[in-house]
């Protein structure tokens, strides 16, 4: 069983875009170990002759008409009401390129 | 006190014009005002409930106010999922289940506490503080729908809505001594419900009696073009199963010999005799070990959580990702890990295959039995603070429910024992094949009426 290091936790935190403190990294590494130890029993089940189930109802490719649904349209004001920062009717997003 | 009435009783009183809607709303708001500070059940109270209800008094549910778990989007009413990420989020639309209920004449009394993002089985991960169990305030209400369970148990609501991903309706129902019905996956729309694990999330009713659950489900269920996983199957009138004899029904008793559950199982075994008196047969039967379901659920749920909670960027709505609490961080990151390159086969794909084995096991058992019964939870409600430092608390508490959850089956928890010293309850979990809610309702209703464990049925018999 592999041991999770604080460096690995930091890598996962970056992938999930979640800020973590050094203290949290230690706690998270331990919580990961505990959880992975519990789920380890999956490896002892013979799954060689079974297909995975991703969805229990068996429904596939549910499509709808490509038409405008006026019942579920928001006004610009409604759509922006919960945004932290807006500018002239648009949502302001943080810069993600050329950060330096 | 009208707040103590069941949904069926209140409907009857309104129809006969023996009470008014204003009286009902006033009584409920008084009960909330009296108890909420101690129990921490409601995060938001809808002070306009009476006015909204007045416009719907002619519809089937006649304006009756319902407690709503705070992960259902409610138009114009703050919806937090008990996380400060959504502290100020006011949805511009209703979730489908809420829209269905409003159309049927229900109104919203308030929004109830839950484990943040529904991650947990205690309400202790809520970023707005834990809810206390009204049956014994030294104990937890269970979760994640703990606020809704407590609202019903404390008579701070006539009925409530919960959601279950793996135990989140049935376990708090058991711990608070109420009825909790988890419908078949795909029976009630997930549209507008804060997504947790999309392949198992199931909205459902939490009520005082089985009859109330059947009635509420009638107005919640149905195919929804906004949720592609809802099935286009007809919705029966679930109340038709109320009062129906269970003579000749075959009941399988599962999880009867699990280590550590001896005391709880002794109480359940005694209660199963009731079914024999009602003309059903009861047999002990072996089902696939639920310990593997803990693992399947843990891996699947963490994976789906890491994906679903990716949307919270604090840009279009809500606060940024630094607002996530410890439990959400753990789950998002564990999911990120188990889905990452090199590990997804070992964890996620294997878990989905073991999930298939549970479905096969159920299919086999249902060739012989109409329903399967087990304990809902391994024991009574745990004491406050019990989740401290327990990364797997919920999964272990929900062990007996996870196999049916990952298989998408309908199940109901009804009170089946009350400890006279602590006033805490044990729940009985009744599971049937996909789309057979009617059967779990039929069996649960027969049991509820034949015994005295249901607080409201007992009061009814006593003429209160």
C-alpha cells in the first residue's frame, strides 16, 4: 500500500484548485490513507467476468428537440444577480493567462 | 397545536374547513420560533409562507407548508447546501420537485440544515453548526438530511423533503424516529438539486407516517425533460398501497448476522414476528457482504463529487473555493486522486464492477422475495461530536443502506424500537426492486399500523 506524502497532497490540491495549508496537508494525507485502507477490499473481489455499472436505469442517449425553451430563460439581470463582480452586463472573470 | 398533526390529518381538517390556512402557518411559525434556537433545524425561514399558500389553497395540497432541505433550489429563497460557498446564493429558479409541489399546492416553510453539500451522516459538517436530535438533544439527528428529519420529529413541520445518495434520507429518519422514503433512482428529478453523486442522488419525502410519505411522493415524482436520468415510466398513485394486506408476501431478513449489530438485530428480529401475524412469511437470507458497498460508494461518490463541485468557482455565483470546509476538501481531493491517471482503473472502474455484482445479487434475491428487510442503521443516534477525526464516519454508519443505494433501489425506514432510557429510536429498512415503491409503502404501512413505535400513530390511537 502506497503512502501519501504532503507533496502528493499539494499536487492533488493544485489539480482540484483548492488552497490548503501545511497543517491541512498533514491531516489530508492521513485521511487519504484511512480512506484508501478501507476501499482496499475492492481488490479482493473477482470482477473478471462483470461489466461496470455507471447508471442504474439503463437509459441511453436521452435527447431533446433543439428549440428555445422560454420557460427556463433568465433575464440578464437575473443571470447576473448572484455574480460577485459584473461590468456593463457581463460577468467579470479572473485573468488566467499572463499572470506574471 | 396544529404543528403536531400529520399531513393527512391537516389536509382533512382543511378540507372540512375546521381549520384555516392562516392558523396552520401561524402555529408552524410559532413552533419554529420556539425551538429553532436550540435545535438549529432551519437555516432560512420563509416568512411569506402564508401569503404564498393562500394562492394555492384550491390545489391538492391546499397550501400546506413543507420543510425543504437546503440543497433544493428555491426561487427567491437563499439556498446554501449548508456551505458558506453558497452563503448568499439566491436561486433564480425552482428545482423540478419544488415546482411540482408548488403546482400541487404546497408552500415552503423554510430551508433545513444538512451536512455541507450533503457530505456526511450527522449534520456536523454543516458550516452553519450542527442540528440537535429533538428526541434527545445530547445526540445527533443523523444526516445528511438531519435538519429535515429533526423538523418532522420536533413537530416544527408537517412534512419535509430530503435527498439521499446513500442513506441521507433513511438514516436520519431512523435516528429521529420518523419515516424516510428513498424512491427509485430516476423517480424524482434531480434538476435544481445541488449535485453530489449524480449516479445515486434521489430526492424523497421525510414524514410522520408512511401514508404521508406516499401522498407527498405522488406530487414529487415524474419524468422531467430537464433531468435525462428520470425515467419515462408512469407514476402510480402511491396511496393505493396504504391499507393493503400483506398476506402471502415473502420477506427476506438480511444483514442479521453482522458482527457488532447483535443488540440492534435482536430488537429487529422480535419486530419481524409482527409480519408473520399479518400473514407474510419471513426468512433469514444471506445477501452480499455490505462492507464492499462501503468501498464502492466511497470511490464512486468521491469521484462524482470532485467533478460536480468543480463548478464552484465564485464567478457566476457564490464564494470561491477557499470557502470549502474540511470534509468537502477531503472528498473533492480524494475523488481527484482516485480518478487520476494510473489510479482510475484500480479504484473507479473496479468499484463500478463491484456495483454490478450487488445489482446481480439483488436480482437473484428478488426472484424469491418481495422485499428485503434489515436494520436502517447499526445502532441508535450517536452523541454530538462523534464525527471528530473520523474520515469514514458516514460510510460506516450507512453501511446497511449503501448496497441498495448504489443499486438504485427504493427503500423506506420506519421506527421499529424506542429505547426507554435514552428516548432514541431504531429504524427498519425495507427495500424492493426498482420502481416498486408501492411494495415498500404497503409493507411499511402495515407494520406501522400494527405496532406502536410511530409517535403520531400512537397519539392517533390514544385519541389525541
